[in-house]
C-alpha cells in the first residue's frame, strides 16, 4: 500500500502560488476574492518554505562527515 503525501509537492505548490500572484496582479478580483487568494498564497508560501527547510536539512545530513559539516563545491550555473 503506497503512502499518500500529506503535503503537496514543492513544484505543485509553487505553481499554484504563481497562479495566485498572477490573479492578484491582474486587478480583476474583488476585495473578498483578493483576500481569499492572499490567504491561500500565505498557506502555499508556508508549505514551500517548509519543503525547502526539509530539503536543506537533508543536504546537511548528506554532507556531514564525522560529525562535522564538510564544505562541498556548488556551481549553480555550470555554463557560467
């Protein structure tokens, strides 16, 4: 039996957040709809922040050697 994710994945939450921002920026929503969208956006932002924090913890665990964090090179843009 496969376990269901309790929290939607990061990419899905980020895409929903982007859609909400675009709707808010359009200026076509009523005040009530804008507040609802804003509230949803805050929730999605928190989900994304939690997912990023969890990923950061996993990276730190993977990089840890003999109880000490070992620096590892990171090139964000390999074409640069």
